[in-house]
């Protein structure tokens, strides 16, 4: 790396991208290389005030090779899915140039990139960091290379669910039919402003390493689970229609029940996989029972859960139910004494816990089962960060902080 | 109750019946009253030396009403399924008499019955005691009333899986098609002598009360799980053919893999039920992982698990693998120190536990997760007990022991 004084000019751009949580789950690919799914899926984009990835891309003639730093640690840039994204963005940039559209950043096309990416949440929390990560990478690279337009098909090639993080609010990933995957794209169903009362609580289960990664897990499921095939072919198409309808109408009951049923069915297909895959643990099951008993007590579906390929619960509810439900969670999962803050994110008012509610739920409290709760809501898609002081790469072309 | 000296003559008969464990699972009824299933199933009858129900039926003109004692405690005889069995047996006895077949016990037809039944295993162990119980009831009543021939259709009306306990060895319950259930019967596939090397280990998980009973559980599953419907319609028919074939050929690998897949699929449909039903707990999941890692270590399917509507594991293996596998179980589920006998039933030789096997399995031991192991094998169907001293009802018409 040349010294700063001898460096050619550097073009730097920084963007952020959100995490999304699927309410109709994606599990299983029909094409491993292009990352084409066996069914459509639908997600809610979480607000970046609570959960986001930030990525800086710098280009310069002085850079001798593409390099990548994730959360302060240099990583191998030759990861095939990362290379897919880089290749596709450069291809689009070349195409744009050959089409005669002279963008500002076209000089960077032949230049190497330095990429630096950080999450504002612990990777170990088991949140879908790859979706936010690849969405942010593709969005930032597109800015750096002056590429515009549909980018979800490129993000999809980094990590399937990353395509849904390219939009805010309520997003569907249409599975598509083409062999080349050109029609397997994300699309916004409703923006983040559509349903202002909707709230999301991420219940972070006490750390436990994922035994089976989702890439290999879904491969085994596709190969061995006959229930998964039936789900993809015969169950999900109807559910997508119902879910889009529920979102558009802001019909919480239908939204919540479909969300829970679809989470359960996804985990059912994991259990039908051979050998079976377990992502739910005792804490997850306690959350599931708690939610059903909470709703049963009120005779209404006030709260819904969903679980991805890990034990963390993501809870959907309406703003007015948040304080009470959080106090229920605190009661049945007593936090560590003298531990850090139990509720992070959007402030949650204190709430009295009715004695009859506690009795009606009637579960044995599970101390320390949940480390903390992130309180958030639907949020926007990827954004460009305007303030240059927030670039993660310094004027010497290297990350400002490393571990 | 009249005193003994003034009692009319009493006719007493005692029989025993076995527990069975399904390897193709029954879950879901198409008719709740007749107990007609949505799919066929297949089970192995466990040996009565280890697990059995014993039932004595006494008839006498002196008895004023039908009465029932279960495990020493008087129970309500008006339970509708019990009444179905009593009614059906009496109907067959009348039919036999009107057909002119003068049996020995026909005098008892108008008489009331006293029924006394005990299990030689703790009900709390969560073993399918209702199957053995109803099989034994129907078989013993048939003896008392001089009824012969096909009885599994009557046992089925007591408890679905009881029909399979009417035969020894390997038994299928053919779902049938008729609305009146006449063709929904059990049938022996192979007798208990067919596969002498086959061994069965019941791993009794530390007591945990069943949250959802199987009757209401399967009702909810039929109403809410679209995966269950697909399983019954499209998956089980092929599996029945494959399983019967594997049993007939004594093909352990196919038998074992189908057994595990079918257990997992049954529990998957429970999870796809709304609200979801969980029967597997942490101990069950540890057993599942242990079995897969054990088999993976040898590159062969030596051992299979299956779970009914509870956390107990039933293990199938061949005689030569029993000692080592039991020592694996003891290693990963260290029994309570100074507790009772860990291995009950058929004797199991001590076995050295290879260090590389322990490493290959690599699970965290779960102390006291399993209370004890019952070592058994396939066994015969219901039997008449000849020795009058074993009658559970004394000459006064009452149970010899009560609690």
C-alpha cells in the first residue's frame, strides 16, 4: 500500500442497509449458484435505527487488489457469492458505459475496491446479518460504480434473503420461473409508513451456536423432506396472496396467525429433513407457548412470533400492546440481575402486569433465557450516508478501526 | 355387594396383552366415534416379559352393576370408549348364541362384569398404556363371553392403536375405506419369531407431564395442519409398502431409516398444528442427535429412534450392537448416582466404550436426562393366564389389592 501522499485520488461512498424478517419463509433453492428459491417469500424490513449494516466502498487506481474487511477483520474476498455480486455490478457498470450513459463514477470501473462493513448489532446474536450485509454491499458498490435501477437480483446472488433488504416496509421476493433467474426479484408490497402501529420485538435468546447453517440445512431439506416440497408447491402460493392482502388491509389478526403458522411450518419441514434439523430450543418453545396463552387470555390474536434458522424470537404486535407484553416477557424470562439494559431500541413504557394474566399464562419462569429485547418497527431500505466523517475507510484506503 | 358365602357362582378369566410401538405412525382420525384413522400404520409388539397389561374379568349373577378398577383404583365404567368395547363384545356374544353356537360361557351374557386391570410398568413412564389396556380388556371380555375371531375392530374402538396390540410381532393397521369401519382392522405382517436379532430399548425420559393429550392433539392436527393431510394422503401409502417389505426381508437399514423419518414427520405435523404441539424435549433431541452421530461414525445405520406423543425414545437395533449402544447412552445420559437399576429387562452385557466413538459423538452429557432403559424385543400378542392364583379379582368379586 503506497503512503498517503503518493496515493491517487480515492472515491469513497458509504451506505447502510436493513435486516429483514420473513413472515412467509424462504427455505430451499431450486438453483444453488443463482440462488433461486423453491417458493416466494415475504418479509418486513426492520428499522435501521436499531439494526443495520454500514458499508464503505473506496476505489482508487492505487489499490492493487480488491480487499474486504468485515467488522474490523480482513476477510477473503474470493468468497464465490461475494465475487458474484462484484462481477454483476461491474458488468452493469460496463453495460451502462457501452450504452453511452456517462455517469460520474465510470472512471472507477477498472479500479480495485476496498470494502469495509460493520453491523451495529452482534453477529453472534444470530440475526440475519448476511441479508443486511449483502444488501449493503450491492447497494454501496452500485453507488460507487454509478449503477442504478433494479439491484435486488444481484443482492439475491449474494444471499437469497438479501434481495428483500433492498426495500423498506413490506417486501415480497417473487420466486420467478426463468432458468436464468432474471425474474426472481424483490418488490415492495407497502412502504414502511403504511402501518405505523406495527411494532417488532426481537427477543435475543441466550447465545447458542447454530448447529446447522442455513445454506447446508436447506440443501438437505430440499433433498429429503417431502413435506417441504408440498409446502413450496401447494401451501405457500395461497399464503402469499393471503399475506399480501392482510398487509394491505392492515389486518393484524390474519397477518399474525399466518406469520405464526408459516414459522411453525418452516420448522416442521426442518424436522421432516433427514437427519432432522432443530433450530427451536427450550426458550423458543417457551416463547411460543407464552404467545398462545397470552392471546388465549384475551381471546384475540394480539401478538405473533416468528423464528428463522435460530432460537431468537421475533415478535409482531401493535404499539398499544408493547408495554404489557414486554412486562410479560420480563416476568417469564427474568433477566440477569445487574446485567445490562434488558430493553434496547425504541423506548418502552413501564406497565403493570395483571395478576390474572400471569396466572392464565401459568408457565414456569425461565431465568436468563432471553439476553435482551430489541424494540423496533418497520423501516426504510438502504440509504446513502452523506456525512464523510462516517466513512469506514480512511484517506489511506484502510479501515479506520480494526480488531 | 353380597358376602362371599351368599354369592352366586363367579366366572373368572385373566389375560395379558402387550404394548406396541408404531414405526409408521397413526395420527389423526377420519371418524372420532368409530376411531377410523386417516392413514394406515405399522407397529412392533413389545415383549410382555417386560411390558404388559394384565386384566381379570369376572361375571356373576350377584354383581349388580359393571365395575372397573385400573391399577388398584376404581374408575368410572361409563367412559364412552369402554362402553363401546363392552357393547360390541356383548353384541357378538348374542349373535353367536342366536347363530346356535353354544359356548361354555353363554350363561354370563346377561351378567354384569367386574374388570380389574394393572400394568407392570409405571403409567407415568408415558408408555402407550391405553393400547395394551384396551387390547387386554377386549381380549379378556371375549374370553369371558365366549367370543372368538376378529377382535381388533373392537379394540380399535377403545383406543385406535389398541387394535395393533391384538397381535404379536409386526402388525399393520389397515385404515380401511368403509364408513362403518368394518374394514379398519389390524393384521399380522410377520410373527414375533420372524426377526430374532431385533432388539428394542425404551429410554424412559425423566418424568414430564404430557401437555397435550393425543386424542385432542390429533383432532387439532387434522383441523389445522395441511402437512398432516399431505402426509396421510401422499406419503404414508408408499411408506407402508416399503416398511412391510423391509420387515419381511429383515432389511435393518431400510427399516431403521423409515422408522426415523416417519417419527420425525409425525412430530413435524405436530409442529405444523396450530397452535403447535411439542412432544420432543431437550432429552429427545439429544437422543436423536446421538443416534445420527453414532450411525455416522460407523457409516452404517445401526440404530434407529422413534418417539410417540411424549419424550421417551424407543430404540431399535440388532442384538450385537446393544451392549455398546447402551454404554453410549449411559455415557451421554449419566444416570443418577446411587439410583435404582439403570437397565431393566433383558440382560445387557458390559461393553467398553471406544474413545474415538465418544469423541465422534461429541455431545455434552446430560445428567439424569434418562431415568432408566427397558431392554426388550418383539413379542407375542394377548395370552390367557392359566394359573388361577394370578387372577386379580378374589372370590369375593373384588380386586385382591387396591390402593
